[in-house]
C-alpha cells in the first residue's frame, strides 16, 4: 500500500465509527418511529421501573439524534482543526508516530459516547414497545467503556511505542 503524501488530509476513516453509530441510530429511530406511543420513558430506577415523567416521542427521538449529529460534527471539526494546525503541518514528516493513526484514533473516540446514547435510544424504544427494558444503563456504559478502552489501547499502543522509540533514539543522537 503506497504511503499517502499528505497524512493530514481529511479521510472518512478518521470519523467512520461516529458516522456508523449515527446512521444506525437514525435508522433504528426511523424504523420504529411510527410504532411508538406519543410519550416515552427513557430513565429507569434500579428496579427497572420507569423513573420520572415520560417525554414526547418527537422530543426524545429528536434529542437522541441531535446528540448523535453533534458528536459526529465534533469529531469532524476536531480532526479538521488538528490537521490544520500549522505546527503540525510543518512537522508532519518529523513525527515519531504516524499522524494518520493519531487523527483516526482521535476522530473515532466519540463513538464510545455515541454508543451509550444509542443504547438509551434503543432501550427507550424497547421499553415503549415491550414494557420492559434491556439492561441497566450503568452496566451497558461500563461494558462499553471497558471494550472501548481495550480497543483504544490495542490501536494506540503501537503509536505510543513508536513515539517512545523515536524519542529514545532522538535522546541517543543528542548525547553523541
């Protein structure tokens, strides 16, 4: 695979996970929208019973999708902004790590939060249609954060090691 001459140029892979979660959440919301009652519960107590007042179907779906769009937009803007930092651009070939991997990791991190928000949407829809909910939000969030952390470590560890090796060799050259 040829080396990209401009590693800071925006690529869809930089934000593919936030885009995927947003599209899946929108698809699920659109598919079930007509079947939902006028009001939806989305908060549940420890016993699994709804806590608090229900919200309107339009407000609930609108809020969940607005958060998805906002986080995807934030991922896009973050990657674009970092790629345009002049210091970063001027030294792109002097880094001890692959800038493309860094931007990919940064741009895809919001997918962890989006997955939790998508779960809230799915759980609310499931409760509205079946009068029971899936698993407690805290448990789903814990599972998502642990899995997201493991994936991030697997993906980012080579970047960190490459940076460390580059820094170490830089220090050795400096001593000579």
